[in-house]
C-alpha cells in the first residue's frame, strides 16, 4: 500500500464575508469583514491530503484568468502534482460567495465556471495517474458523468474509490457509480437525502448507514458535526465521538479537511477507526480558523493534538 492519492474535483476562489448573522432574503447587513481565499471542495481536499502526508495528484479545470493562474501557483507551493490541472479557454474559474455568521455557520452560493467543463476526455489524458494510485477521492461539484467515468477507470486499475457526495445530490446516485465505490462519506444532511432516514442520534445514523450500504457501498462514514462520526464497515459499526470540544469560528472547509485526512489515514494503512479519529482531529482544528484552505492544519499539528488527547 502506498500513499499516492488522486483528488478529482472543483477549484474555486472563495469570497467570504463574516457577519453577526446570515441575512434573510431581501435583507442587507452592514458591518461584515471580507476576505478572499482559495477554495472549492476538490481543491480543499487536495490541499488537506497533501499537508497531512499524501502524495497528491489533483485533476481539475480552471479558467484562463487570474484566479486560475493563482490557483496553479498555490498548488505547486502545496507540493501537489499539477500535471492534470486543465485550462478552459471559454469558461471563467469557479467562484464561491460565502457568508459566515458569529457561530461559524455558513451560507454558500457557487458559480462553477470551468469546473462544469471537466470532461471524460480530461480523465483520459490523466489516465497515467491511475496506474499506481491507492485512492481516488471525488465530490459532486464537477459533472456527474465525469465522476462516474473516473470511478470506473479507477476501479479498473484497482484504485479505492471514495466519494464525498457534496453538495447534497439532487438526484439518486446511479448504480454504476455506487458499484465502483469503496467508501462514501456523507454528512448528516447528505445521508438523510441518500437514505430517506432523518439522522438525529447514533441509532438513526446506524439505520441510515444500513440503507446506504444496501446500495452496494462497502464502507459508509457519516460525519455528524460536533457529535463525531458513525462508521459502518461490512457488518461492524464504530461510533467515533469528538474527543476535544472546540469553539467553531468557521466551518467552511471542515468536511473537506475530514475527507482529505481520512484518505491519508487509509492510504497509510491505519485501521478505519484510527483513520476516522485522525480525520476528526484535523477537522476540529480547521473550524477554529477562518477561511477554507487557510484553515487546514499540517501533519505536525494533528500528531501533537492526538498525543495531547491521549494524555489528557
């Protein structure tokens, strides 16, 4: 087993306003603070996996504009392989407008731009990356047909396919995608949409995981925010509670940090409960900071925090 991870997904520039509360429709709120940071679920997960020890290749598409060029420079600094970051001549780079309230909750609108042009042909160009990778991690901010095609190509090459079904799917995920998955990582809302079961506690999370696993996915990891995460692996269940409560400042990239970290743990051969604990620790640190990629911790921070948790 190696630690070579492919992330296929979105790359955005996040324009963030932090205010006391989220506005209601038709309302203008004054007094917010503004920052502009790199984001996109795919990019966030790629940065998280790279910072935490993964040998990372990122497959995405940006526009031929200042945002796309800046993203490429940032990925290179993060030691992410950028051979398969494509440039679209017609579409602008993706942009997300994010409002964050005083409790760290957010509201996000995304203009996908070039993300929506990532194609099966692009996956074919990147096919060499699948030959020796351990994991392919994807989300749903790029075309579904491209996600399915990449999943099939990864499965043909013996690569573990992991899907973070975010944003929450508006349609039933097709069987040909689900049949390729080794693992799916939905949050509470996404698991409710996939399973039709309201998730309010550990028991209902188990029921939702049962329903999702019946769709043909070997491993289901449901993230439950401040509660922790519920894992179903075959017939085994693991409840992984949060070991350290934190004061959330911004939850924007917490789920992406969790997904990237979990892939690193799996690629390194950690037992699944240990990998989930590792990922939860990373996500817990990220919510105490503003921004998406700016909030993602480094490996040394996770190792220090996990040691502190064990000694406390």
